[in-house]
């Protein structure tokens, strides 16, 4: 374990499962103290706190819906009190849309998906920025999706939400550059998580992701750790000159 992130506090939404879990562990392994926002899986959140604590880092898990402004405001206050100002924010929490056409999409679904991905990230970013500006360095990473490249049919709520999230990132990068805050986007394709497995089962009838490894770039479905590695670079000392950028983590997916 290295400690190049020692003394920095990371806040990861959806940080106890899937891609968020891998990101939380990668940051902790490099010395960061980590706060995670989770919605419902208390056992997974508790396990993450124990795992990160065992690494020698401080960790807290805060149960809240990212779409509840008052709740996330309380979370930020708790993190700043217990761990310190947030120096690394990873807006990772997300949900899928139902795969319907625009004509068949319920207004409630559109609002729910866009709120979770885009509005919540806007609110949370705004809440951490005042204290982040006072730090020597700040980083924000938005976890988007390769969907913003393909913009496929039957997914307008998700496509719109992720495009809005990226617009937020690119705007923040310009607004906060003078304050030493870097803002970047990691945009994976299919990742081996519970959500990814459900998606493939629903769209392709595939129960085991191993059966499609051979058809994927480099012979395997993207792993959460491969996304976490990109996030780690964005927030690390090795990144001195990259902000306002989007990196697709899909194995060159535009070509397959």
C-alpha cells in the first residue's frame, strides 16, 4: 500500500458496491480517508468501513438518497466534521432506465434518472466546493457511461442524464481551475457488477457474463478495478495537467 493520497478525504457516492466499491478501495489503498454514501445495503457499507479501517485509513458510511438535498447536505457536514474537508469527490451513484422509447417513458422515470445522475451531482458538487477551494488541491470525478458516445435508442432518460453529468463536469472544470480543482469524467461501458449483470440478462438473456468474455475487447468484460484505476490516476499526484477531460473505459468499444 502506498500513501500518495495521505491526508486527503474522499467522498464516493454509491461507494460500497460495484464500481464505487472498487474506487473507494483504490483510494484508501493509496492513503485517502474515505466517506461513502449508500442508499440501502447496510451490510455492504459496514463491510467496506471495516475493510478500509483495516488498511489503516479512516472510513465512514452515510446512508442517504443522493436526490435528497437536505440529506446530502447533512452528509457533507458530517464528513467535514469527522474526517475533514472533502478533497476528492467521486459522483458515482446511478440507476438504469427501463429501456423504453421516448413515447413510452413515464415522466416520473425521466425525473428519477436525471435527478440521480445529474441533479444530485450538481447539488453535491456545490456543497463540497467551498471547503475544497481552501485546500491545496481538489479533484472531482464524474462516473459517466459509454452511452454518451452511442446514444442508443430506448434509453433517453439514461442518455440524457449522463450527458448532463458530463456537461456539469466540463463546466466545473472551467469554473474551478483557478481554485486548483481538477474535474474529469470516466465513462465505462459494460462493467461486471450486479447492475451490469442485470442489464445483460435483460437485453441478451445472458445469465453468466463469462459466456460473453470472448466477444469483448481484450477477452473480458471490464472489471470495476479497471474503472477505479482511471479514477485513481485523475486524482493522483501524477495528474498535474489534466482537467475537463472524458476518458472512455470501454476497451475501444466504438470499434466492436
